[in-house]
């Protein structure tokens, strides 16, 4: 799901079940691989339409790297449907989940806003 132009990242899975035991949460304190599973809004909720553009890339303001997501991913659609859904997102360069406020979308707006 998350990729970098110079670094392949294995695909991950999604769930709309907040009690899924595979879920992790919040920012990381040390580098780690992506989570095995990410929480997303249900298909029905995402089908209601998007309140933000369906962007597939964001930039980490601290390291300057660009992280890309699949255009057809449930995570991308969740960001577009509910910009406040996630408190953290993954940086492929830092290899950490970090607060969404550290990232910007292509138009310069903060992720999570």
C-alpha cells in the first residue's frame, strides 16, 4: 500500500473491525515495518463520497520524503472520506508511523486537516 520510488514495501491488509487483534495504533518511537493490518472505514461509509480529494501521495515535512499509496486502496479512500480518521500515518523513509500533522498533501494542506 505505501511505497517509495526507490524502496519496495510489501502490501498490507485492511479491516473495518476496530477489534481486529492484528491492529496496532499510534505513532512509533523507533523504526519498524508497516503494520500487518490497517483500520479503514466500512465500504458503505466510503461509498457515501469523499470530502477531500483522493490523493495518493504525501510528503513528510521532517525528512522531505514522498510516500505513495495505491489509488484504489481502502486507506486512500478513508483519508478522502474522513480526513480526521487517522492520527498517524507511515513514512517510508523514516520507516515509522508518525503524527499526521507532520505530513502534507500535494496541495500543501496538512494530512488530517
